[in-house]
């Protein structure tokens, strides 16, 4: 079962990093049930990474909240 997540919940538009993955990504979708987010790379190529667990996200200082 999915436990309670006590960390930061990502919001669409947040800029985040991923554990063991270089680069900066933008949150484009959030799945509250699965506690995962879809991320788009900010390198201009627009690659989309789907269903990244919130526990794998690294939040950078001032996010767009």
C-alpha cells in the first residue's frame, strides 16, 4: 500500500531535479494517487519523462508556487 508522503508535493510549473539524473526539469503533470509527476526537460529538446516518484525529485530553492 502507499504510505503517507510527508515531503514537498510538486506543482505544475515547478523546476526540479531528479536523483541520479543530471539536468533541470519542469513539472508538467502531477498524479496525486500514484504520487508521481511527469517531467519535461528544460534543455530545449522537450523530452518527457513520465511517472517519476515524488521521492526521486530534488526541489531547487525558489520554485514557482
